[in-house]
C-alpha cells in the first residue's frame, strides 16, 4: 500500500464563530491509499482544541509507511501500526482509517455501511449549525436554513439570552444548543439551561469545560435538559467515566482516530446507556461521508460540516430536507465533483 497526501483549504460560506474563536477557512489534508489500482480516500480536519494543525498532520503522515502491508483487509493490524507511531494525532490517524475503509469498500464494490451490516436507508436527520454572530445575523442564518428541521445553536458567550430570544421569535423548529465549554461556573450553566428548557430546547452539548467534570456531574443531577458530552469525550477510554455526568456523547471521527474506534465507542456508549450523537469538524464530503456510513446506528446526527463550505471538491453523503442520505457508491461513497 502506498500513501499520498494533499493539502486543501475549505472555504466557509459564512465566517464561523464558536465560543473558542472565529474562522473563514479551514485547512485540511486529504490522504489517498493506493493498492492494486484502487484508491481509497481519507481526510484529516485537525483541531487545535485537540493539539493538531495541518503541520502536525503532515509531519505524522510522513512517518506512515504502508509499503510493507500487502493486504488492506487486515484493518486492525494496519491501524495498530499507525496508532503506535506516536500518541495523539487523532485526525491524522482518522484520515488513514477512512482511506483504508474506503479502499475495502471499493475493492468489494459495496458501500461501507453494507460491509458493516447496516441499513443505508435508516439514516437520521442532521442538525444544521448556526455559528455565533450578532443576533440579527443569526436570525438571518436561521431563515437561510429553511430546509433543516433541526438547528444547532452555538452559545457560550455573554449574549446567549439575546440570541436565543431572537431565534425563538422566528422559528418553532427543534433547537439544540452547543455551549462549547463556554459557561464557566455550574450556577451560570444551570441558570442558562433552565431558561433554555423553558424555550423548549432539546438538549445541551458541552455546557462547561471538560476539565470540570465534577461540576458537570452536579449540573447533570439538576439539569432539566439532557447533557451531551463533546469536548469531554475524545476516545473510547473516556466513556466509562462520563455516564455519571452526561446523557449522551458526541463522537467525531477526527477526535477518535476514525471509523474503527467510532464503532467501538458506539457499543461502549450503549453499554453505559448513553445516547449517541455523531458530529464533525468543518470537513469536506470525505470526512462527512465516512461518518455518515455509521449513522444508521446513532440517535442524533450533526453532520453538516460539508454544508458549511463553498468549495467541496467531493460529493458523497448529503442532506435532503434535513435528512442525511447515503449514496449507493462503494466505500465511503464519494466522487470528485
Ligand atoms: Mg460540539
């Protein structure tokens, strides 16, 4: 097997702000696995929150030598080799994981969801993310998102109340809230969540910093809305400790090293009676289509990463009137535009 890497810059349709920062473009790295004339494709969308940049992704991938592997079907062996090159580097590892899975599906001539024994038509609806902006601009974005029945509103700054009041005034849609660790005390978090419950929100994602797990546990005992872990859950090993503090977890391929571990995390979450959400970074259709292959297994999808960009070089899984749809193409189901 041979690995090829390519840099690309995803342009955002709107300047995107969350409680941590503001972005207009997102650099990513595409990975191709070549073997027996078949090309599997993967993507790394690194997040500084988890210590990665495109430079660290490239540096890691330069160390990956797949030449000794003659058989991509031995996925665990290949991925254990990649895992042991260095700790961390989860998005870089996810890119290789996705590319190998894509290769296998293409070799067999079937979509990955079928290889995994899943029903491709059992896909959930996906939320559409409204990034932080002035309340007036956020209302505009809500109106532009007319085709999406579920919206995820980014909060976590000082004007949460102003934003949510403006949005609730213009829509009765299902609203989910993501504070991205923005509420710093448990009292503030509880007060906001009680108020969000009155507005009829569905759940709250990552209300407080991941490091404050005891505060989140306190909050969980009192919260009228379900709490979903995002920054608190990175890998499989994080799950057992989270059941006391959360009602569900948000799995992202870029955090957890890819499809192989995401499957294990879904099973672990079920064993802990946690709901399962799959989310994404800002990603092209490569990363999104890979995650979407697992979506028949999950409760909530937040796989709008490719819908937020204007120069997606691929097409694959897509969102139709809010519902996630899987193409019938082999592997992760993407083709170049
Ligand atoms: Mg989140």
